[in-house]
C-alpha cells in the first residue's frame, strides 16, 4: 500500500507584506500588514517568534488603511489607561 502515496512538491506562496513603525503614547509599535486578497489587507502588531499575542488584527482596503485602524485603536486604548499607567517604563 505504501506505493499508493507519492510525495508532493512543496508549494511556495508569496504574500505581499508592508511594515510600519509608529510611536503611540511613547511606545514604539512595529506593525505588519499582509494582503489577504486584492482589496483586503490585515494589519497586526509584528509577531516575535515564540511570543504569544492576543491582539486582534485590523482589516482595510489598503495596507495603510489597515495599519491606520490599528494605530487609532491603540491610541484610544492608551487614552483609557489611568494617568499613572500611561508613561512608558
């Protein structure tokens, strides 16, 4: 039976990615936007291998729009923090 299965060639897919760096509330955020389809991009905080993240992605028609939506959300989240927690450590 082992002769029925043949190894397949690896398939490589190139996904366009744009990277942004923004300073929000004194903290540097590295943001990565990747194309999901022609008119849809997903932006998220750049993942570091081995470090889990619970941050949801933000979507837009362009990489700039998706990254802007994420930055706006991060800025709102920082404004909601108590004043003593707003300063970078």
